[in-house]
C-alpha cells in the first residue's frame, strides 16, 4: 500500500530536525537518518519485470518455460491493460508504413508472412485462465482451446492484414498449429475477419519435433523456391522471424506470456 502524499509530508516534518542535527563525524556532511529511505518492493518488482519484458522482446533472454513468479501481476496488468494494446498498435502502424513504401514487383510474388497465434488471433482468454504464462504450457489443454475455434482477431493485425492485401501483397500464413487443426483454424480465421490468404501452412507429420525456428525457416525457403519475395513477416516469437530465408523486414509483436524456441 502506498502511503498518501500527506503521510510523506508528515514524516518529513517529523524528521526534519533530525536531518539538521545528524552529521557524518568524519566529513561533517549531514547524514539522512534511516527512516527517510523509503523502499517499496512492489515498485522494484514492476521495474524488474519491465526490464525482463524488454529483454524478452529484444531477444536477449535465454529460453524460458514460465514467466518469473514475481512478474505474475505485472504480466497480467500488461496483457489486460493498455500496454499490450498500444504495443500491438505500434507494431502494426510501423509495419503498415513499411508496406506502403517498399517497392513491389506486382507479379504475384510479393509476399507477407503472418504467424497466427498471438499475431493474427488472440488466445488471451486461454492464457487468462492459465495464469498468463505462470503455468507450464500444456499442449493438450491448449489444443482443446484451439478446437473450440473461438480465438478473436488482434485488431491492429487485422488492419495490417487488410492493408497489405489491398497493397497487392500475397499473404502466407505460417503457423506452428498442426495440420489436423486446418479446418478449425480456417473457420476461426474467417469468423475473426481474415480472408483471401494465398497459403495456409501448418505442421505436417514431417515437421513434428522440429524447433519452430527450423520449421519456419524451411517453409520460408520453400516459398523462395516458389519465387516469392518475402518482404514482410509478422510474428510474436523470434522463432517466427529468425533462422534462414529471413524476410526483408520482420515485425515482432509483443508477447511476454510464452516463449517458443
Ligand atoms: Mg505466435
């Protein structure tokens, strides 16, 4: 609990004579008495968790399975408050600006790659029910959620999606979801407002067990072999964006809830 400002003032007035009377015996400099050094561990946690989140977004963290325990409230507040929404808008706006200015070939080979989960579709209700990353990822439970097909559009991404289509890009969806979820994924995407994609690539049995960064690099390599120029790539994981056959520009959407290598 943060004391009201009047309490600070009261404490200061109470201790003011002590400040004046206290001095370092060696230097003669006044020494602040201990009670004036007020520490708020919860503020420190917010700063530490902010530093942790930025380190994650900048790809400076090693692999992690769950969020730091002390950051549970911080991540929940960020995801359910304005911070996440504003960060998503910022990424979409910058990507759109780039999409409008990058020279296109207009030969049907200008490609923009989108990841799906936490890029086009939001699974926030699922993660809200599972501690916003505080629980170890459970594939079975998550698949049950996917099969409901009720994920909503990430609105700034839907806007970018429509903008790049209108500009003449071919949209390729590249997801870590399993091929067996194709039908529910297509229905979910359409219900959320996404349409007219060129390809939807899901993991087949050949792709099982591959790290996402390898699987997605291989798929981008195939796009290049098919003559596509990958000019833009949007994903919430660095493994959506790094590896080989990297896009001319990559746009990292925020996601402090989970990490996929
Ligand atoms: Mg994703």
